[in-house]
C-alpha cells in the first residue's frame, strides 16, 4: 500500500519527502514576508536608478530618516546618444517606511563619473530629498539622476514605465559635493 499525505507520497524511490518539506518551508517564508511590514513598520522593495545624464553612476546609496544603514543601489550607465535615459536593473532589498510622513527625508549619496579615463577621480554627491505621498502598496524606490547633479526620489506604487520627471518638479533637489569622501578618494590616488 502506498502511504500518502497532503504533500503526496511519503516515500518514492530515490527521492524522500524533501519536496513536501520544501513546500512547507516555502509557504512559511511567504507568510513571514507577508507580515514583515507589520512587524518592522516598513515594506520590502527593490531599489533602482534612471539616468538622464551623460555620466556613469557607478554606485549610489539611499537612507530614509531613522534608518542606520544605507541601502546600496545598482550602477547606472549613462544614457546613449539619441536616447532619453538609461535604466538600471532593480536591486534587492530596501525597506520603505509603511506610513507616509510628509516630513521624512531620504538621503541619497552617489558617485558621478564625469570623466571616464581611469585617472580622474569620480565626484561623490549628496542630497536630502522629500518624497511624494505614496499608498500602502509599494514595489520599490527609484532614484532619478537628472542633469546638473540633481535628483528626485520616487516610491514606485504601480507597474509600468516611469514617466519623465519635469525639471520644475517640486521634489527635485540639487546635489552638493560631499567633500570628505572626495578628499579621501583623491588622497588614495
């Protein structure tokens, strides 16, 4: 007689019950992620960048107010000739605060490699920005790198192509040179 349970056969030649145990563990992890935002007051998501400049962004970091450790974003290539922008892939994971606070700032640090010659040290910039209101369902965070070292941070609340950010958008902020890391990078050369 072949013993069966909810997960299927208890024992099959050459393959023990690992399939059923794996399904049980996967189900538990999914329930844990579902309740993740309730326990820590944030939603997990991805971080990515959209580059409207001719400069390479080899790295960037974002940190919401109150978070100790920044989240590292992927590198973002410069836009190609004739193109509006270049997009990075999404990188896991960032914690987006579950409750919107109009006073909460997001600090973004980024490196902009304006002269890619292997000799010139890229500059590091910093900006503290506010984000537009977002709802309960969030997917990730996108940093828009605009011309003249400006940025805008957007919480992704829907799927699809991100629209072009207008230059006069109230959430656009000017980046400033972050002198301490820049001095250290130059002295390491």
